[in-house]
C-alpha cells in the first residue's frame, strides 16, 4: 500500500518525466533546425552557404576598420579584390581585399592594385576546426579579380595596415560599384532638384550636380540594381508635417502624384553598355530612405515628365 | 509491470453505448478540426499557387493591395513590350496580357428571369495573350469568347460562387450583368487557384461594360535571366524600369507575391477558423473528461483490486490512457476517412471567388494527433482521481 505522500510523489514524478520527455523532443527538434540553418563549411563548394543575398548595411571601409577595431571583434568590411597575382592564394581559400582607389590614393582607376603601403584585409575561410579550406577560390561563387565584396568575420590578426579576417558571411555584388563613385570630399555647387526641375531646361546629355533626398515611392531603392529615386526639398516628407505619424514618410503619400513627379529625379549607376549595375545601393555609405545626397552625373532621359541621371559621383550629406 | 494491452481493449467493449459516445464525440471534434485545417490550407494554397512563377504584374502606384483599385494607362502594354528586354515571346507574340479585374453583381439566366439576388463575381477582361501568360488555365469545354458578341467563359468554381448547380452554367447557358445577357461559350480550369472562381470575357467588352478607359494591370512573363548569354530578365530589371518611367505611375510585383499578400490579408479569417476549431476541441475535451470521469468512477473497486494484485499506479494509468486513446483514435480515423472521401475538394465561396477544402497528409495528421490528444488528456485527470483513494478505501467503494 502506498502512503499518500508517496502517491503525490508518484504523480509528480510521472508529470515531471512527461514534461522532460516533451522538452527533450522540442530541444532536439530545435537543435536539428539550428544545425540545418548553419551548415558546416567543409570544402570550397560549401562557401556558397556563406553567401548572403542582402547587402549588409553596417559595412565599414577597410581604412575605418583598421582604426576602430581590435583582434577578436566581428566586423563587416567592404573592399575590392585587386587585379594582381596575389589576390587569391593558389592552394587555399584565402583572398585579399583592398579599399576603393579613391579612398587610398585619390585616383579614379577602376582596378585597384595594392602597393606595399596599401591597407589590405586578408580574408580566410576556415572549417569548424579553424583550418583554412584547401583549394583556390578564384572564379568561384562570384569571387574574381576586380570583384567587390562585403565580408563579415572575426579579426584574427592586425599588423600596421593589414588585418586577417576569418569570414563567417559574404555578400558579393554581381556588378562591382565603381570604386570612385562615393566621394569623401563634399561636392560644391549642387542645385536642389526642385529648383533644377522648376527652372527647366534639363536636357539629355547635360552634366548636372543635384541635391535631394531618397524617396518618392514606398520602395525608392530597387533590390539588386543600382537605381533609386531622389526627391527635392520643395516637398516635405510626411513626417515633417505636424501630427503626421506616417510609417513610410519617404513615400510622400501626403503629396499628389503630379507634385512628386515634378520634384523627382531617378538616379542610376550604369556600366559601359548603359545597363544598370546589378548591385544594391541601399546600405552603402549608410544610404537609406530620406538620406540626403549630392549626385554628379549626366542626364540620360529628360522628356518633360521623367528625368533620369547616370551618376558618376555621389556624396552623402546626411 | 504493465497491464496487458488486451485488458484495455476488452474494457472498451464493457459498455457499447459509452464506447459509441466516445468514438462519435471524438469523430465530430476531429471532423471539425479537419474542416478548419482544410479551410485554412485550401485558402492559403489557392492564393499561393495563383500566379505564374515568372509572371510579373504591373499595377498602378498605390494599388499594390488590390488590383481592382488599380488603374494603368491602356498604352502601357506597348511601352512594356518596347522597353523591357527579356519578355518571353513565342512565334513573334510577346507574353504580355493587358487585363481588367472588376467585381460585378451577376445573376444566372436572362435579366429578370430568376428571382435570385445577384452575387459578386470576379470578372477578368482579357485578350488572347492571357492564354500565354496564365499557363495553368486550360479550356475544358467550348471555346474562347469573341469580342463584341456578349460572350463569356466561366471557371469551374463559378457555380459555387453563384450558388447554383454546374448545369446552370454549362456552355450555351446565359448569365446577366450590366443589365445585359451574356452567353457562356466556354468553361476553363486552373486547378488549385482562385482563377477558377472567375468569369473571363474579352477586354474591350468588359471595358465598355464598366465604362473605363484604363486597364487594371499588365501581366507579363519574363524569360529567366541566363548569366552565360545575358539574355532574359529578372524582376529587378522590371522594378528598375518602373523607376525610370515614374510618369507611368507603375509598381511592379511578382504575380505570386501579389496573391501571397492577399493570403496574409485573409490571416484573421484563418485565425478565426482555428480559434473556432480550438474551442470546439476544448468543448469536446470537456465532454470527454465528463464521460471518462463517469466511466472510471464506477471502476474504483476494480482499480483497487488491480493495485492489491501488485500493479503500480502508473501501469493502471497507462492502461486507462490506452483504453481512452483507442476510442478517440478510432473516432479520429473514421473522421479522416470521411474527410478524405467527402470533404477534400469541397468548394467554399469567399470574397476572392472560391476554393476547395484541402484534406492532405498534414491536415489528416493534425486531425489524428488531436484525436489522440483528446484520448490522453481526457483520461489522465479522471484516472489520477480514481487512483487517489488508498487501496482499502478503493476496495470498499460502491
């Protein structure tokens, strides 16, 4: 015969076992899901699983990363794979990243070549044991000489102007942005888009320097293409109106479509074939909706309604 | 030591009426869960599978949530064909379909012939290009309607939408809207999509009937981009096109994304369906608990005897759970058979048209799990309560 306290104890034990068994099933399921989400990198072919489709918004330029970080930090850096023989390691998964030329030597050469004093980041892709993967990366997963790359990883070494980064994730734009596109120096003599469009006379082929804010649509950027819409200061963003708590103030939904059209310019970055570059603009240099920028470029379309500018230089004012 | 499984099975036969109630109750609960699951799954699938994989729809800016509100200039299809590279074409014909989507009140038969109130039906004004773009649509009877002849073709689910029999909407029958009679000249299928609840007619006829000069949208198919040849297009190319032509006031969406967004619009309805099913299951569980309390309470002496013979309480609880679960699982299985045979594919009308209930493996498994859960949860509290008294007290119980 069981004592009452023993019976209670039996019931509690039964319930406890039931709960523990349930929790074990749940934790095993979650563990399996976790394992599936971050597959182990064992070979160069597995590097594909490290690639992310979205351009990381918090990427640092290499120069800034060398100054503001320390060993052990996890950072995201943006750089270009140089056009020289040392760009890729011949036998292992390592490559070099260099800053855009404009930020190193103030030249506009599209293919940066590192010098002995150049700031560089060596990117290493390792397996779970920390060993660098065997086999070259050149030509794989969009990585090639001249490619632009956003690499997220842990800083392993830092010596003078060089650092080694153990990569955990990468974003490789399908088209590299011209290294000299973003200007570090303020661009003077910019005209607000509203004034420029009101004055009229914008013709195809004109060189223009325009200032505006990114907006005019719910999605002013196009994912995967270097194109966005810029709107003049002649119109107020919705959040600048008193008591307006619009969730997307950059779409200027408080204005008429005609007003938006009359104050908007489309900015695109194109290649030599006049095709829009296959890369994101959102997130670069902190670019986001309602960022104010100055654009230097040549007018590609001006039909009285739409104005499209092929940008050659940009400066993010805020 | 566990009690033999036969003991639980034989106990079920001791009271056939109670067994029938347990099986019938759990069957009804599982059946309702299957209906809720099939409703949610059917609605989601019909919206998610509507739209071609490479189809892109251009809507008027600001009308991303409703193609019916969208207005696009009638000249836009031509601009799209001339401006976007990579639009699919066959034999020189581009896969570009200008369309008008509008909900109209429709009655079956000639105007005034029947007393039935009109019902809202999604009408789609199309050209022959629609047959290229919407490749899931196939004509199952009759022919395509001719412009200017007051002809329409109807989807397979339209009878459900209009609440009439299939015979009322066969080829040659009439339907009325805009105060006029229209002849049904064809019937089409588009399995598993909401398109089956639509009436299609020539674009100019619908534009005239609705007195509009603009179209609702342009649907077109892109050829997938080939990195090697550089031919084809991606969604981003179309999106970029809309940015370079702000004067057209267009917004581009993947057709599947558009219908996927509609699916999220119906999320509250799905929640209501699940909550209703959950409440019914809870009611079923309470009923089951009541039955089990009554069933087990009369067996306290028997349970005391089992304990005195040396069976542990956990073994007795396990046997009772087996007994209860056998009954409810049987009910669940019967419900699944009924669901698969009679509910799967059953047409349901909703604001976007109609869809069929989907009782697939996942829904059936959910129903079975609920049936088993009813058995386990329904047996545990009464079993533990009956095992509460000490053995002498249990043996003296009447």
